[in-house]
């Protein structure tokens, strides 16, 4: 496969996915802006404690462990999907009933009389999550990444609208939880309607056994990974305050949509190529490094730019009461930028049917995070401490990924660093330029500074990347050609109509 042909295919897919993801991020950002002005940090704190439990429960009941197994089966039958839905929905119903029972017997939690009712409401998203996991696997098998992006976008729009309406009606943390419930329900409905796959849950022990081996590794990976969110929130709530949890989660609301999109886009695109990997190790190494370079070019400007404008961004969008979240945003952004490109090691290993390496990687990250937590709690760092714990965990996972890259994929570390170097260099220049601009315009209003910093940062990055990276030049030319072709097709169809 030639480098130009590979870049063309990747650029076309990435353009489609990023367009959908960008719309989703804008919808979530708009909702966050309005919700932050309508609700208090304590509301965000309570809702975050609830969400962290549901995220963990979704690993068990949301069909997540089965997605990779379904996506990688040589032959996928409707009976496999029915078995996954049966076991997932049974677990979801059991957890919902258990939550209601706990609420009845224990009463208020963390000073909130509605905590258990919030959790029961949030558990409704488990049923939709099972559908999303199963049908996302089907869409991935068909390389229908635009459907995945479109469904996520429509879900985000519906969830955001519902959350803002409920916040305006003064429902407090219920508005924040509703965002997740409504978004997952709408996303699932979009996938069902588009793929025309019947949802017939049928218990089948034999089908579950066929999926169990791979799913067990995925379950372990996600359990370790998602438990970090639970641990971080509850450590901050126990040792500090609900307001500190709220500040930490405001930062996560800015970072996580971008981080999630970066991980999903890089995984879905790269997995399709890695699964059809060239036989020769040298050809696979070239393919791997090519994808790392593309992901780095997309990821570093986003997170370095976010770290550079964090102060004016928060002040302009959500108000001065959220300024304690600024250093949290900056730490999480830099950690995410360093972690995402190295996640492709796990993608490559999963494509080779070797998910056990990722499980150990997740354990290494969780262990490092807990060790870092001892120091941050003793220093009284609250939300900033939680961000440092998360970042230490990310760096530990990146280090373990590099170890697996060398030992299993036989790709030297320096080759990966060289592939990422142009993106890092261009992002650093952009970050310095944006910081200088915000300092020079310090007397201006935050909205004006933000409006100036965004286009300047984008222009600086594109110019520097175009100058130092042949891959960036080729990718920009390919993306421009693709956009012009789509526009010409649209105009021609409009003229024909």
C-alpha cells in the first residue's frame, strides 16, 4: 500500500469522523456553558458522583465488554447480538432494582437526599448503552464510521437540549444526569433505525461462551480504566468537598469530549488498517508509525491550544466562579495529548487478538494513579491533585505501551518519537504564540481575547505544520480536495434538482 494512497484513505475517513465529532463537541460545550451558569459547583459535584458509579456499572451491564469481540468475529450472526442484549439487559435490570432498594434502606448520601434517586434515573442509560455497544460493533464491521459519528452527534444534541431545559426548570443535578440518559437513548435509536437490526434478546449460553474469552480481557481493561474516574471523584469528595468535585468535573467536561473523540477516532480508523495488516513486519511498522503521526498531528494542537487558553476560556464561557478549574484543565489537557498517540499500541495489539497487554497497561496506570494520590492528598491539592493523579496514570500507561511496542510489535521507541516530533514542535510554537497574545491583550475582555486567540492559534499551527511536516502537507491537500469534491457534488445535485 503506497504512502499516498494510505494517507488519502485515512484523511477521507478522518475528515468525516472529525466533522461529526466537532459538532458533538460544540453541542456539549454549549450545554456546559449554559448549565454552568444555571447550576452550582455542588450540583455538578453530586451529579458527578452519580455518573462515576454509572460509568463503572456500564462496564458490567452496558455491553461494553462484548463490543470488541463482536467487531472481530469472522462471522457475526443476529443470535450473537441477541445473546449480548439478553445478558446486558438482565444485568441492567438487576442493578436498577438494587439501586432503588439501597435508596429505600439507606436514605441520603453525601448530604444529598436525592442521591439514590439520581442514581436510579442514571441507571436507565444502561439499557441504551448495551444497544450502542452491540450496534457500534456492527457499524465498525461495515466501516460505517459516519453513522457512528452522526448517531453520537444527534444523541449529544438531544441530551444537551434536555439538560438545559431541565436546568432552567430548576431541577438541579437531575438536569446533568438527564444529559447522559437522553443522549444514550437517542444514539441507540439512531443506530437501530439506520442499521435495521432487530433487538431480540435471547439467552444463549453457547453464544456467550464464544464471546467470553476476548470479552473477559476487555472487561478487565475497562473495569480498571473506568474505575479511575470513580476513585478520583470519591477521593476528592471524601477528603475535600462537593465543590472541589464540581471544579474537577467542570475541567473533565471540557477535556473528556475531546479526549474521547481523539481515542475513538484514532482507534476506529487505525483498527481497520491494523486488522488488515501487511504480513511483513517492516510494512506493519511503517503503517503503525504512519497512523501515529496522523493522530499526533490532530491531537497535539487541540490539547496544547486548550491548555494555552484555559483561563480566558473558562472566564468567558462559564464565569469567574469556575476559575479554580483552570490549572485542572491545563494538567488534564497536557496529559491527554501525551497519552492518546500511544493508545495506538493497544489498538494494534487488539487487532492482533492480544488484548491481555492492554489489561496490564491499565493496571499499571491505576497503580501509578493511586500512588500519586497519597502525595496529592497529603499536600491538600483537591481538584488539582485529582488532575495530577490522572496525568501520572496516563504517563504510566504511555510508558507501558512503549514497552509493549518494543517487545511485541518490535518497533523502536525513537521511531515513534520521530513520527510525533513535527506535531509536538508545531503545537509548542502555537502554544507559545497564543500565550504571548493573551498576555498582550490582558486588558481586553475575555470574550474578545478568546475570539482573537482561536484563529491566531489555528493559523500558526497550520503554517508551522505545513512547513515542517510532509505528511501534514499531503493531508491538508487531500482533505481540501475531498471537501471541494463533496461541495461540487452537492452543487451538481442541487442544479439537477
